[in-house]
């Protein structure tokens, strides 16, 4: 279990990753190495990375502020300016050391600086390891609207080292677990069952399960790199989940939700809608709902909250010709894309979630 080879790059696991990184840097003779971190990974992860690097090339560290609220174009401007002021050129490389905000934003900055320079993702959160850092999607939010600006451009390598997970809280680990659960629901029933049957999640368990989850995403992405059909299935739970996440980011009276917490709600809603539109088994809807609520808790939504969330759906990046396209399930591991859903059924799904 050392690496996964994609069509464009390699995903390398644990200590083999640092060896592969040093070999790659030596082979490519970069003019400068830039490491993008946020305040958290600067404090907890940067030293570990720098101790592993074996290179004479100059290394510069660029720090951004932590949190989804800083995943915007103004932060990119700061990083672009830093790259320019520190003499970054076409032969520079960016190492993105952090969670999904760092890998998404850092990949976007690298893909657009000097019309594109090389970058490598070194995810430090579970969410980034199984989702954000893999697949070549890079970008930033537009105000509170998720991932509206971006490009698809693959990294030169992804290094996944579960030792970085020691720095995460249990809440952050649960957030990443939501994407792994999603991978099981859309592609592999056995993966879903293994994840839900874990009594105490250990790093040893995670090594294998992360590998399996990344392999699922890699398989889906290679079928459809530019999200015309199969790759859309990775958005299961995300149509309403992203709208819910955006809503809680902007409402001052609400406590912000982590990405995985919002996606968990989105998956429950999507399962109920699947049951009504595609005859997804009601017993599976109930099992999924009970498990996810036990794991993530339950959030209260007023009718006004739901109306605002539905209004935000029109900004979903999967929309085409004014239609809001949902990913639904005919059965576990049998997704259907481009499903249209009436608002009345969305209200009904929220009612089901709340009961």
C-alpha cells in the first residue's frame, strides 16, 4: 500500500511520500520551492516537512490565514504578490501543506501564476486527503458561494501521510469521514459498511480506509476528468450540502458548520429525495439517517432557513440551463446524475431530517 498511479500523477502514502518527493525535486531542478501553509499547519506540520526535504534549492514559506472564510480571491492576490516579490518564476514549484482550503487555493494560485507552474499537494486533514487534494480541482469561493472560481489542473504528486492526522481534533476527523462515507454510498457498498461498523477509529484503520477511499475517487475521476457525467456522482449530498454550508457561513446568528457536517445533512436529504423519486429503499434511508445523525448530531432549520438554502441552490456549480441538478441514488453504489427536484420535495426532505 505505497502508492496509487493516476493517468497524470502519483499519490504516495506515508514515509514513501517524502522519499518520492525528494527524488522528484532532485530530478526536476526547480529554481525555487514555495511552501504554502496556513497558521495551523505552519505551527504543527511545517517543521516535519522541512526536516524531510533533502534539497539545496531555496525554500520560501508563504502563510495564509486559516479557515474557509479566507478561501477567496483576495488571499490569492496576497500569495501571487508574495510569489512575485520572492522571485518566483516559471521553473518554481509550490508545495501546498494543509487542509482543503490550502490545497484548493494553493493549486489555483500555482495553476494561474505565470500561466501555470508545478505544484504538489501535501494534505494534512482527513478531508483533504480523501477529497480536496485529489482530482485536480482548484479554486476559491465567490463571497459565501462555494468554489465558484477555479480550474481543473492536476498536481505533479500528492503525498498522504496519516501522521499529520495526529494534529486534528475528533470533530475535524469526523468532517473528513463524511466524504469517505459518500464514496461508499456512490460506488462501493462494502466501503460504506466497513466505515459504519468501526467502533473506535484508529490510525491503523484509517491507513487502509483512506487508501480505499482515494482509490474510489481516482477511479471516478479518470472515467470523467472534466465532470461531464461520472464525476458528477462525487457531488452526492453536495447540492444541498454546499448551500447549507454557505448559509451557515453568512448567518451571523448561526454557528458555522464544517464541510463534512453540512455534507452529512445533504446526504440525508438526498437519500430521502432518492427514495421518493427513484425508489431508493426506505430502510436504507433510515439506516443512513440514523447513522449520520448519531455521528454528526442534528441541526435545527426554520422554514425561513430552508427557503434561504433553496435560494442558494441556484449558484450550485453543477447547474445547467437554469436547472438545479441533483445526484441521487437508485440503490447504494447506484447513483444517477442530473436529477431535477421540486422545491416541495426539498421541504419534505428537511421535514424528514428534522423528525
